[in-house]
C-alpha cells in the first residue's frame, strides 16, 4: 500500500462523497478507457464522463489525461488508486456483506436472563448442545427486576430474556414463543390431604401454602386466577428461591403450586410428589425476548434459532390426568 496517501486521507475526502464516483475512478484506472469502464460498470459513456468531471472537481486534480493509448493516470491518481481499491473492497466485503456466524469457530460469550427454574430447565440441554456444535461459545446468566433486565437489553448487556413475562411491553422489543407451560402442585408424598394421589379443591383451599415471589414479575398469576374461582390460599411461607422450595415442602404439610417444569424436576427428589391442580389454570407461554438493537446480529439470530430448535413445542412438560 502506497505510504504517501493513507486510507484515513481518502476517508476524509469521502465526507459528503458519492462512493459511486470512487467506483468510476477505479474502473477507469483499471480499464484505461472511459468507454470500456462504462461497459464494466453497466452505465453509459456520457454518464461516466459526467462522473469523472465531478470527481475531478471534488479532488482538484485532472486524475486522467487522454492519450493515443488511452486514459493516462496523473501522479496523484496513481497514488490514489490502490487506496481507492482497498476502500471499495472494505465496503464491499466488510460493510455490505451479509453477517455470518460460524458456531464451530466462534469465540463468544452470550448473556441470558431467566429465572432460577429457567436455568434448571434450559441450561443443561443448551450447554450440552453448545459443547457439540459451538465449543468456543460461553454462556452467562444474570438476574434482576424486569425493569433492570429490559434496561440491560437496551444497553446490549443482555442478549436474550427467557421466560413468561406478560408485563413486558415495548415497541423496541421482539419476542418468539417457545412453549406453553401449566402448573402442578408439589406436596410431601405422605401428605394427609392426598386421596388416591389426588388433591381436591376443598383440600387445596384448606391447606397451608408455600409461594415464591419473583422480582422479575409484577403479579402472581396463580393468585389472580384463584380469585376468579373464589379461592383464597392461606400462605404460610413466602420464599424467593425455587431451589429451597422442595426441601420446605418435603419437611412440612405445605402445598406449593409451581410451573410444571419445576414439578417434573423436583418430583425426582426424595419425599416429593407432584399432583394435578384440582382446578383448571390456563397455560402460559414461555418466550424469548430481545431488543431491536440486537435483532440483526448474526450470532444472536443463530442462538435464537438454536433455542427454538432445542425447546420449542406445544408444551415442554405435560402431566396426564
């Protein structure tokens, strides 16, 4: 690359500059003839001549002198040509080229945000998949209130928010459904309210309950629906972490109403049983959420598609009657 004219010099010239003029310059330099350059660019010879005139005016140099053998570049044009070629190649192959992401070669960290039960549901399967197809990809999870998470997505600090967030709104937010989830009850296996492995609505209403308060949501959807049924739970324990819940239930007569995904995981622990709710609670959708600023990112498109492929369906877990 010629040392007399640096790329930054040409970039400054390009302020308020039509890049098509630079294309015209390179074509004439390569062809040495206005007519052949016009054919190469797919434009008329008068149009190319007009472009050359504008270019001469903007750069303050004749650039090319007509001779018997063709268009002879001036010393300035000879110095400028390699730089112009480099800039057009940069625009063509780095700026205008579609983004690509090769998971097998990627060295990147993604930041996700979900609930603690969401981490239990998503992370094991996702990390196993990444280990096979994208060994250089790393995953970090973060928490916070819903407001904090949305603000972090706007700043590009969170790539994806995963879960059921019905209060999430915003013109700059995108979403994609993964699956629907329902609810089940967690109880101690020898709980006295169980009748043939089932819990009646009357027994449910009489029982003491354990609930969780998730700072990422603005309301308890279970509680809201129970009010429509005229059922008021007696809440004895209010926790903030899913992981403590099965141990509390196993050591007490408390009933916990939890997402079916949590019920399936926790029912594998000693002393815990999952049973159907004694009433119909509408299913809720678990979705991917992301901000407009990351919508076109090729790597994040790949991650979103990966999560959909791994987890999307009509319902992730289902407990039969």
